[in-house]
C-alpha cells in the first residue's frame, strides 16, 4: 500500500496523500507551513538583494548597548 506519492515536472509539484493515512487537518498544517517558510525566505532574499552590506550596517551604532561613564 502506497500512502503518498510525489510527482515533479517542469511546471509543478504534485503531492498525493491517501485519505486513509492523512487527515485534512495535517494537510492544512503542511500547506500553512510551506507558505510561511516560502514567505520568510522570499523576504530574507529580497532584504539581502535590496541593499549592499555597507548601507545595511550604516545606521548601526555598536555603542548602543553600553553606558557611558559621563551618564553616571
């Protein structure tokens, strides 16, 4: 008995799951997880492509986490 099948072609991925083995709740959770990871990685990729490393770090002040003695 084959409970799942994955078909890959040039335009799509097709995952076939047996209704006897997989319930609809699990399938929805899998789809939600795939979509959220896809959104995460697309935003991360666009962030890295939009700016160069100098412009991303130019607003960072490394001393923000430390107190100055003159503030005491």
